[in-house]
C-alpha cells in the first residue's frame, strides 16, 4: 500500500519554530510544540521525556531536524485534538457539532490521557440542539463511548420519538443488547403514563371543579356578548367530573392518548396542544374559544407534561456502564 502524500497542516500547526512533527494517518504533518502537548497530556510528557538515542543510532524518522511521530488518527481528528491542547490565545477550541467527529476526538483524548479534553468533548456532546433533533445518534455515540450520564439523557430525549425508530448510520456503534435495553426502557415509559389518560384525577385535583377550567365548558354559552358553538365531546373517557367538555378538547385528548402509546414525553403533549390552539384560533364561527384557548391549553398541556415527566422519572435504563 502506498503511503499517503504528505502535506503540511494549516495554522497554528505550521510554525517554523515547532520542535516535533506529528504525522496523521492520511499524511498531514502537524508541526507542534512539545511543551504544549506535555502540559496537556501525561502520555506526551512521558513520550517526550524518554532518552534520545545518539544521532545515527536510531531508526527515528527526521525531517528538517525534527522527529516525525506517526499517529493513527486522521488529520481532522488530530486537528481538533491538538486545538484542545494548545492555549486558547493560539487556537480556539474546535466546534464538535458533528457527533461522529466528536467520538473520534473522545477516543483520541482517552488514548493520550487527556482527561480535561474528555470532559470538554462530553460537554460538546450535551448540545440540546443535537439531543432534540437526533437523540438516537447521540445515544449510540454516548453508549459506544461508555458515557453514562449522556447515554441516559439521550434515552430520555428519545422518548419524544416513536418506539420503533428508522434506521440510522450509527446503529453499528451499539450492540443488539444495547438497542434492546433502549426499546425496553421506552416501552416501560409508555406503560407508566397510561394511567394518566385513563384516570383524570390529577386534572380534577388541580382545577378543583369545572369553574377552575371554565374554558373547557363554553358550548352553548355566552361570554362578553359572544357565543360558543364548538359542540360537546362524546368520548366518555375524557369527561372531567363526569361532564362533557368541548369537542375540540376531546379530540385533543384522543390524539394525545394515541401519541403517548408511541412517544411518552411531555414534549409530545405540548406539541399537540400547539396544533390544537392553532386549529381553534382559526375557527371563525366561534366567538369565545379562539380568544381563550391559548391560555387554557398552555396551562393544561404544561400540567399534563409535568405529570408525564413525573411518571417516567422512576423508570431506569437497565444497562451496565
């Protein structure tokens, strides 16, 4: 196999006064300072502290009078890794928005005994934007890296997603047992929230009586000279105090009941509430609900979301770390 073409890394890893060269697996040469790497890593401190053989008595590759050390990391990983080692005045910490790249940097940090960098990479992984949009990818990478807190957090965020996920690239990073543990956790959380939809005591206790949520019972009533004609719900499962609420609220509860069979998360009910609010506000034939639905449904969905989070909180992800 031919050796990769050797090229020089970009600043700040091209300094003319550097005292060692690290060559990546894809042939990029990083001219770096031993001092910075030694201060950051006990591994490099030990490596650079080893006695040097006399000139000509070693097979150490040299270039421009500097020792060349070949490493197994590719240039992208090595660049990110070295930026963590350098003082912030010379190189800013790299962005680790790409989860796979973050995993590679984490592996390098562990290999070269850089505990501080490992913590920084873990912090980068805990990006709420990534957790919210790609919790399964996050889970696979965190689990592969044996990051307990990050793995559990990802499993919790994944409750916003369907029980059976679509195929994702990083699935190869975890074992079948890991995936089964995640699905089992998800299923247990689904079961834990079912009672909330079958027994509305948590709701009636919160509001006290129908006057505490009068916005639910507008049908046929007048309010400030306006009339509600939204109709009453007919699904007896969702009759607080045994009283038929508005039809659109019953529709919301039916929708949430189905959604929670797959995605047992507070975010699920809040998102469904937002859709309901938009629909009711667009109903120009009702003179009452469009003006009252946002306040009432926001409070109600937050209450239901809280109860869901309380229900799933005791459920544990059964996985060894």
